[in-house]
C-alpha cells in the first residue's frame, strides 16, 4: 500500500513538473539571421501608442493603444543587390520604372526603389519566407512604446536622415548610414530614404471624424517619408500615406517582417 501511495505521489509530482515545463515561456533571440542571410530584430509583444493627436496628423488621428504579438523586422530596407538576387533567381520581376538597369545596380547597398507593392510582397513571401509588415507593426518598430514622434526621439534633426543629394547627385545612400537615426529596436532608415510599403489598406482609426471619401481598399499604406517628401511631419512615425499598388515611383521601397515562432 505504501509503495502504491509513493508511486501515485511520484506520478503527480512528475505531472506538475511537466506542466510547468510546458508553460514556461522560451526567451526569443533579439536578433536573427534568416535563410537568405538578412538580419532581423525582435519587436517584443505588447501595447504601444499608435497615431497622433497633432494638428497636422489628419488620418493618423486619434492616438490610440494597439497590442501586437512578437514579430521580427528587417534591420535594413531591402537593398538593390538583395532584390537583384531574387530577380536573377527568377522569383522576382524587374522594376518597370528603371531607365538604366546596370547603373541602378552599380550601388548594391542602396535601398531598392522604384518597386511596387506587388513586387515587394512577392520578394518578402516567395523569396524570404516572410511578409510585408502590417501598418501597426511598421509603426511600433519605428516608434517603440514611448510614443516618440521620430525613430530617434521627440526632436526633429535633419542630420539623422537622408534628404539632400550628395556631390554625385544621389538622393539615396547606403542603408544603415545614419547611426543616430535608428529606431528603439535598432532598425535603420525608418525616416527618410524611401517610403516603405506595408501590407494594409488605409483604414479609419477609431474615433476619427475626418473626410474619408478618398480612401480606397485597393490602395496600400506607405510609411516613413522619403527623399522626395522631406517635410518633418511626413517623416514622423505616425504619418500615413497610401498609393495604388502599381506605384513604382523612385521613392518607393520596403522591408520585410515575419511572425516570431
């Protein structure tokens, strides 16, 4: 009888330990490298402040709380060189808005530009096994949880972003060139450089009373401002801009995201 009771207690104890082991959360790495060799940073699960109550924020009003699960985001915008790899492999299509392909790819570390939403989506999904970030994911990665106006903080500083042409006339530069412009999670160039495509159409924030007659479900949101849109409020973490999915203007680019395991 005593042996039977002992065995029951052992089994109960073992079961309790098994349950504890099964429910103990596993710490996710802050940085990963995907199968294509691209670096991604973790954006931890939790709430953040999305939108703004600024007078100029328009369709970004009002500020409201959004909760997200864990996810990873590219540290850098997808570069020309990385996109060319996908084109060479036959998984991606060439941009239709490039006059000189060879000269364009001569700067492989510049952000991929003149790429439309569908091309960006194909690259992330078919080539990287990832996806375009949602609009909320993009904003949290750029803004963090303290509600900052710019990726680097609250005060605007034009030296933290690429807005002027260099001596060669280039309006773009190598990704990651502006160390002080990093976001709270270590993402570069989330203000300026090129606008970045997101997965979402432009939707109305809860409580926004503005005119939404121009919203189109077929459009997709672009974030982060660009060399062609240098106004400080456009470069803010909350500014919203949408365009048709075939827009492959010289100021359109992207980065990828993926769910955390």
